[in-house]
């Protein structure tokens, strides 16, 4: 008897499981139908009507490179960032593993960058950004507080090897020889100076930086600076990224480009992007880029940037690679603006720059924004799609 009852035992359990399975499937089906219905009701299409795309090759004016210090690059990553989950994601976006970088040098990442851009049908070249570190009270690089350091010398030397890469310098104004570093950068082909004030601990409003700004203006080096909340690193002092602090360099004649239009983050209870927009009337030398603005945590800001009348003529295309090549960016995040076919087609594109351009264009980024960086930086590129 006992031997007979054992094999029969699982039967009722299996039946229960089947019933639950059917209920779950029904529930999911109803949810999917509801979502489809909601999408039908609220579908609004692109932020701006799509116009004819820019037919020339595009300059990506905001492209990062990473490095672990291999191959004598001088790059540096803090232990904390190296152990952070983000670091592996960044390297993966370049298609390089830590072991490969260790064996072949950081130069491998630069090669992959040049190859990826070379394979793009739409982007013809990129400005690759160096990243200065935190400078202590004695004017020395402070490795304990620097998360990520990419020397100017390395980026200048590497970009010179690849005709589709341009040098974007980074100089912390707290360096005792900051003015000489600016001159060196200009002499070595730098097209701009990049800051990340919230992690480099630079206060753009500090009057002590006046000589630095005057030198930048004299050298005609634009300042590309991150504003808004910074979440790509492990620590950040967000109040330093308040766009209002940029009034000082702007008033001294420096051309300032605010990265990702200061999207995300608030200061004094006001959205940083609104603080930026509020300054446009005062400063014709103030610009913004569209880098990383399709990230899932920035939904809505791209709409605001491209539909804001005051930003017309002030927006530049940038990618913020490698961030565009991570799970933080997907066309599927825009079901109310793109058709299923568009989302599918865009996400299926293998090249990260082609995908980024296609997504931004499908959302309504005008051709003039795509064309602007090449003109702005005086870089001549050929026709799109012509190999
Ligand atoms: Zn960036």
C-alpha cells in the first residue's frame, strides 16, 4: 500500500502547478494587451517631425576612452572604480577585456575606437577626451581622490596615429602650470578642453581661474564641461556642476559647451537644464551637446532640448561613447515615440555610433545638430555612406 501511494503523490501538485501556469499566462496576456492599448492611446510619435537626415559624415564631439595604465599609457583607474560593476561594463563597450588590455596595452582601446568609427556609416570622426585628475593643495595630482586619469600626452599621441580621432584635452586649473598645459594642448592639436567639475573638484565660478579662462579665450579653446547630476562615477560633488557657475568663463569670452544639456539634477530647487536655458539669452557663446541624452534615466530631457526655441542653433551632436554601447541606451525605451519596426531596426544595428545617430534622428534631432560639430571645430569630413 505504502509503495503504491508514493508515485501517486506528485500528481495533485502537478495539477496545481498547471492551473497556476494557465492563470499566470492569462494574466500576462491581459497585461500585454493593456500595454498595447495604452500605447495606442498615448503614442505621440517623434519629439519633432523627422526631416531629411544630414547627408555628410558627422563629427562626434564627445567620446571617451578608458585605460588601466597598461602599455605605458599613464592612465589610471582607482581601485574603487576598478572594483565597481560599471568598470567592466565600460570595457565591454569597447569590446576589450581587462586581460587583453593588460597584455596588449591601453592602446588597444584606442584602436578599437578608431575601428568602430571607421565602420560607422554616419559618424566619420570623434574628439577623444583626456581626463585630468584631482589636484591637491600643493598642486600635485591626488591619486587617492582621482577616480579616472587619462593624460593629455597619451590622448595626443594616440589620436595622432588615427586620422578619424581628434584630441580633446583636459586641464585642471589647480595645476601650477595650468596655463602652459593649455598652450601645450593647443600646440598639439587639441580642439577643446574637457572638465568634469563634480569629480575633478573644480569650481567653475572661482575667480582664481580668471587667468586660465583668459588663456582659453586667447587660444580659442572651447570648454566642454559636464553639468547636471553625475552618476557614471562612484563619488560626485554635484553642486559644482551647477550651470550657473559657468557665468564667469562665459563673461570672459570662453566658448562653453554644456555636456548633455545639463540633463538630470537640480540646484536651488530648479532643474539644471532650466538653469542652463535661462542663461542662453545672456551668452551667445553658450552651447550644449546631446551626448547620452537617450539614456533610460534621462527620458524627456531630449524632448525639452530639441523643442526649446532658445536652444536652436546651440546644440551639437555627441555620443558619450562608451555609455551609448551599454544597456542604459535602447530604442525600446521610447515605445510612445517610435514604431515597433523602428525600435527593432535601430536596436539591431551593430555599430554603436550608427545606432546612436539613428535613434536620435528617429526621435526628431534635426540635421543641423548633426552637421554642427564638424563646422564648429573646423573638421572636414566626407559624405555619409561613402567608403
Ligand atoms: Zn561624457
